[in-house]
């Protein structure tokens, strides 16, 4: 199954919403949204995205099988990976400076899905996602970075510096490109 992972931090909710406004609800793909969340703050992302898309949106649960036409989010204070098309959720143990939820998930996604994996980096601080982009490309997946429309362009810029970004577009065009590529395959 094709799995698309979107990662962001500061300024990332608005482009994530733009992406899902453009994405059809019946693509046969699964979507995972990885955001940098404060360990002790609740996340309203599932509720917000549920108002944007007709796909089912929920926080990923441990051992949950990934299903097509669903959007999954990461829970605060957790580590999220995927293996055999099932989520692995555990408590976050590292310090905020070492917490790289996007890299962690992308590395597991590369192993899980290979050429059926797609990574999208949106607005955010730091270089989280860069190592994951290298893994996605090494396994034959496709990568997208938000263009200069990113409110905070550090995450997209770090990903681009790896040389492993296939396309640099705004969130609307990223959604259209992913949908077109999916329909063509």
C-alpha cells in the first residue's frame, strides 16, 4: 500500500490543511501526519483535519493496521514507527533536543514501504526529516518539499540540502502531484 507521510513543526498546520483540501478522499493511499508536539500539550490535529477531509482522521494506536483512505496523526509524548503495515507507538524518552519524530517515522516507512513510500516536508524549524529523506530515496520512494511558501523554511531547506528532494512545490501542488502520480501507476 502507498503511504504518504507529511512532517512539519512551526507553521506546519496551515500547509497541512492546504494539502488535504486538495487531496481526494478515495485515493487508496494512507496518510500519516508527523508534527513536533510539546510532550505535555494536547493535539487538536485530528479534529482540525476532520473538518478539512472526508477521510477518517485519528491518532495512530499501537499495533493498528494502516488502512487506505485514512489520515493518521502522532500523539503527543510518543514515538511512532511502522512495521509490517502496523504502527508501533511507544512513550517518548529522549530530550526535546534529540526528539526527531519525522526522521524516526520516515526511516521505518522506508523499510516498510520501499518504493511505495512518499515523504513531504512542510514548514518547520530544525533539520528533522533530512535523514529520513535520505532513507526514503535509498529505498526508491518519492520526496517533496514545500517551496518558499513555508512560513518557516528550515525543515524544507535542510531536506533540500541532502540532494534527496524530488520536487519543490507549494502544498496544493504537492497534493496534486501525488494524486496524479498515484492515478498514473
